């Protein structure tokens, strides 16, 4: 230690690591202050809860530190000549880069010490649009500073602490001559290593199936959804919501008018039949476009088409089928909220928005409150696609992934455990669960690079698209799963729901349009209820699964779902999807809506290729559909923004 200057001298890379560690310490202090100033909003947190919160918090702090210090990391690891690296002017530049970027990060954290109380969310980039129309921004800011003067002092104190601690460490001077070859080789290797580690830190891991961590991933570390804001930090949330289009409240109608046109609030079942504690199993099939299922397509290829799912075809013949069945998104991450929580994606996938942590009552959570054992199975590495975090946030207690399967001999090398053995694992686990249980499984094998296990190569029919062979393999996995499940005592006391997560690439022209690219199979199968089968010409969408299951069970409490119970509705039903614009389906007709006006209307039953626009000839029909899609958008946007996703009394 240099006593005259009271500084610690470290090597160049030692000082580099010290500066990054300093940021993490400051973020940790901010998390403590955030909790201290909002203690009443986070009751009942015990020691074990804090261990998980701080564990997750470190992961998000590292990501935020890397986001905000990317320029510093680049400049400090760039293989520059040693003399330039240690030059006072260069070090002064680094110092101000550190102060400015991390000063902004600390400011964002300090804002939420108070602002969180009003929004119950960490601040996102939508704050700019929220205040864009205020005429007195400077006055509002001044009043905020006066009312919460102590936060200003806290911020000044954090900045002072940052500067003080930054200046306590100096770079030790090089002893002896610098061997250029060794120096530049070492510097280049450290530069590459730093880039790789930074990418891994931002992504939250290095697995192929791991996407960059998002706000929703914080759910893996908490028991109650609002506690994710102790795991998160505002700099991370702010960065991750950049480019995410913020929802805006819309007011096409008054609150009374919109409730009459469309409401996601569902009243308790009015019948006298008691709540039926049947098991519920939801099977989500990766990329099973409706085109691949022969049952739905007996008219294709002049009646010669048989499809690629012989088992699913046989199951459909004894299931309840709604002929017009649709996904509410085009990505796997769209499917879980739509199916389990009856919440669709809007401008962006719901799980990637700041609203993912809104208070909700999903299907598994509602059933758990009725005494159900809840679980979810996904053969990919744990945490893949953010499923572990989201399913935990919505009340699923037990998660089974590649880790729990614990046999890499069945790993496909990219995405996860092959479907056949993992579905057998699923059946085995279900047999040991207490009844009633809710369980979901998400398949993985019908995915690029479109391979099947070696023992099955050449055994399935080759289709015009490579995914079709994989779909046939997963169909086999389904057949073997049901073969094992039907031998179990719980089987006939179970409602099975089988649905694709989304459609995929298609071959036939009938599916290469705005109807076909969201058309998926959805089957409701109750082996113990022989009356529960047959074909209905109406519409079913992923959003309808939650209310339909609750309706089938005669659920007796109010709840919120953006879909409807197809077993008790009046009319043919509807489907909603956003993909650059809104698609609204009622019966056999599809309306395109750009947020202001209809842009097209098609009848996909009589016009399979969707070549004839009926907008000008069906003005009244288009106007009626426009009213309902506007009402849906208003309910969706405004309820997400206001955090109103729970039914009164639910």
C-alpha cells in the first residue's frame, strides 16, 4: 500500500477486476437500500428466501454490470501497447467512462427506491413514453426531488463512495522491460477470453438452448411473483426493455362499453355440479403445424393425403375437436403464457415484457389452490427458453428437465432429451404423483436440425419438409406414452389437452397464408368420459384451454382469462393473434386490423388460399368484428399496464 496516497497498488488486470467487482458491490448496496425503503411491500421474506433472492440477484447484477461496462471492458482489454494502457491520459479516459456509465446505472436504481411504490415494477424504457405528453416535466422532476430529498442524498453518497473506492486502487508500475511478444500474446488471449465471458454473463450461460436472460428469468429465484423486483435491478430491466415497444393504454370505448363488447372476467360456474378433481395433463408439441396431421386434411392432394401423425389421428377420433384451432403466437415462448395463463403475446412475447411479473392467477395456480400437485416437464437443459422461471412464477411447484432426467445417453446433442425416452420418464413420474395433479410437458425433438435417433433412421415416412419425419417420431413417442399411461389407475380420471406450441413451415398452398401459419391441432381427450368427443365446427385457440379446462372441472370461483370456455359459449368463438398487425378470427372469417382500421377480410373456409378480400362487400360484418377486436386490445393493453390480471374475488 502506498501510504502517502493511501492507495492499493494492483497489477493492470488486478485493477480491471477490482473495478468490475466495485460495480457489483454498489449494485448489492442498491438492492439492500431498495428493500429497506420499501420493506412493507415485501412481507414474509425469510432467510432461505433471501439466499435465493441474493443468488439470483448476483446473476442479474453481473449481466447489468457487463451491459453498462461494455465500453470499459473493451478499452481495458484491447491489446494496446503497455505504455499507452498505463498512460495518465488513457487512465483518465477510463476513469470518466467508469464514472459516467455507472453513475447512470446508480441513478436508475435510485429512481426506483421511490418510483417503484407507484408502479410496483422496476422502471423500463417505457417511462419516456409515459411522460412524453406531460407539459410540466421540469416542475414534476423538481417536486420529486424536493419530496424525496433523502434519495438525492443517497445518490450523492453512492457516487461519492464509487469515486472514493475507485481511486483507492492504482496500477502498479511494470518492473523491468516488457517482452513484447509475450505481452501481446497474453493481452490478445485475455481480450478474447473477456469477450467470451462477457457474452456468457449477459446470456446467463453458454448452453446452445439458453437465450439471453430476461426479466421473466428472475421468477426462478422467488416464491411470490412480486419478489422478482428484489432479484432484478433497474439498470438490467432498463437495458433489456430497450427496443421493446411499450404498450399504451387505448380508449376505443368507455369502461362500460368495452365490458359489454368483451370482458376477460369469468364468473363462477353457475351449475350445481360440484367441482370435479380430475387430473389435468397438457401436452405441448413443438412445431406441430396443423398441416402435418392427417385427421384435419383428408381433402388435401385430391383426398390422398394421410399426414405424418397416425397415432394423433387415432386419438383425434375419440377426442373433442374444434375444427378451427389456432395458436396465439409464432414462437415457443408465446405458447406457455397462452396455454397455462390465457394471456397472449402482443407487440412482443409476453414473457419478454416487464408485465410478465404482474400478479396473475394461472391455471396451475388456481388448481394448486384446490389441492392439486403441479409439475412441468421439458427435456431441454434446465432454464432453456425461460420455462423454468415462468412456470415457477405461475405456481408450478415441480420442474423436471434434463438435469432431473439425469441420463445424457438420451441427449440429442443440441436441444434436449429425445422425446421417446423423456415421455416415458414423464409417464413414470406421473404414476408417483398424488391425485389430483396438474402436469404439462413440452416436447423438443421436432426441431432443427430435424434428426431422429439413429435406431429410427429410415423408419418414418419422408415428407416434402424435413420436420415431418421428426413429427412422426414424436407421434411415436406419444403412442408409447399413452400405451404406458392407460395401464395406470389415474388414466381414466384425467383430462388430456394436446396442442402445438405454434405452426411451422408449410408445403401446401392451403397453409401458406395468414390462416395456415397459425393453424395448429388442439385435442381435448377424456378417456373416462365417452360422451366427451366429437367435432365442432367452431373456433378454439390456445387462450381457450385454461377456461375450458376450468369449465370442464366445474370450477366455482371467478377468474380472469383472455380466452373463453368453449364448452359453454354462444356462437362460433374467436381467435386473436398479433404479427406486425392484428388478426381476428370469428368462425370462418379472418379480419386484419392495423390498430386504427380494418385492412382485409377473408373467408378461409370457402377461400382456402385467401385470395378474395371481402372487406368492401361485407362492411357490416367487418365493422362488427372491428368492434370486438378493439375491445380485446383495450382490455389487454390496459389491464397489463394497470396490473389488473386478477378477477375481483379470485
